[in-house]
C-alpha cells in the first residue's frame, strides 16, 4: 500500500491535479465513444482503425469545445491549451498503437 501512496504522491507533484482530471475524463469520453461506435458498428460495418479514429476525433472535439467554453467564461474558468493535450494524450497513443498493430 505504501508503494501506491508513493506513486500517487509523485504523480501529484509531477502533474497538476487539474491535468490529471483532464486525462481521466478524456479517457472516459474516449471509452464511451468506443462503446457507442462498437454498437453502431453492428449496423454500419467499419474497420477497427476507423472506429478508434472516430472516437479520437470525438474526444478531441469535446476537449476543444470545453476550452472554447472556458475562453468565453473566464470569470469561472481558465482556458489552457495544455488541457486539450492532456485530454487527448492517452486516446491518441492508444489509437496510434491500434492502427500500427492492425496494419
């Protein structure tokens, strides 16, 4: 248990909490997009690469939309381009790996 606590402490000091939340929610959005697209794939047959790319695009659109919202609501929110990068980082890496594996 102490090892997990040490890892979490390192993560908390290395990456700001806000950025970790963006990464977490980016992964959630990406996962839900994949689930929905897999269900749609029953009716409209797409390749796995296309499904992952579409899920990545949807996640990117949500991330950009959130920052645009923050930009126009500066009293309550702080827009930051890094938030977009943290939101789409893991979905991007996963998509690239899937595309390279299935070439």
